[in-house]
């Protein structure tokens, strides 16, 4: 004898429950910052929710500034606002020095808003191994919509021209840079929905005998003569990237 479904079920679709949720998906559902690209092991992260900014800063030029801001955020209650001021070659930088990781493929992911009035925004992973400085850096140029990588001579070379990013203080883009610090080349760069293969490009390597450490940063520069700002949120450093 068959079972008769309750009469209310005809009004609703039955929900199919899946049991095989992997650990990455479980972590994401429990509030992990790693929602965009989950490859690699998380080495360090900052959601900018602390009462104080835990990054070091550098600013140059009148009105240039860096501060936590609760006007907009990708997630949580706040992010960091970076402003380049009214002087020529105004600069704003946030940076962190971290303990030396395993010398593998390392990644840096950040969310940021775009401002068309800045000359460029740069994100970088610099690894100091006790003998050399390894500098993998990516630059976005709003005026030309170009993406550039720093080559082995320290020059920035265009690897893609994209459709311009939306100029909007509340609209966060996400980018992730991965570099192989064993082969001494870039690996890939991701911006929103597009992945770029950079594995044929060598990064900048120079002699440097300081102590071993990892240095990550994001930098703005502007020559427009008017104060312009972006916001940055959810920074994630990964190691052992595929």
C-alpha cells in the first residue's frame, strides 16, 4: 500500500538535500573570507574589522590619507579607505610584513573599488629570502584599462586590456595574484570573472641580504590634482597554491 503525501505538499516544491559538501564549501558557509578563489592554504588574512588598522601605512602629498572606514564594505562593518591627495605624485600605501612562509606558490587576494581619477593601483607580493628580494607586482591603469606585470628588469609590461572597471565607491572588484617563488615566475592573475595565465613571465629578482620575511602591499598614485579614494577589504595570503 502506497503512502499518501500530505495535501500541503502540492503547493510547494520539495527540497533536495545533498550530503556531499566539501570542506571548502563548509568553511565558506561558516563565514570564511575565502569565497572567491579557494585554492591554496590560507597563511594570513585580514577582514579589516579590528578597532585599529593592523597594517603599516605611507602617504605622500597634501590630503593623502589612509583610515578605516564604515561607509562601505564588501563584508562586515568596515574596510580601509585609501586617499591620494591634491599634490603631484600623491601616494597612499598600506603594507604588512609577515613571517617567512614555505617557499612555494604564494597568493594575495584583495577586494577593491575603482576610481578613474587615479593614475594606477598596484598590488604586490615581495618575498625576502635572506639573499634576494623577489618582487611579483601587478598594476591596473584606469585611464587605459590596462593590466601590467612587473618584469625581471623592473618595468611594467601590459598583459591585458580590459573593459574598464566601474567607478563606484560601493562596488568591490576582487583580484588575486599567484606567483611561484621556486621557479621565480608569475603563475596567474584573476580579476573578477577572468583568469590570466602569467606562467611564462619572470618577476623582478634583486640581491638583498636582509632577514627573511614576506611583504605584501597595495599602492595608489595620482597626478590629477584632486583627492581621489578607493576602498580595500578582505585581504588573504595563501601558500601551496596549485
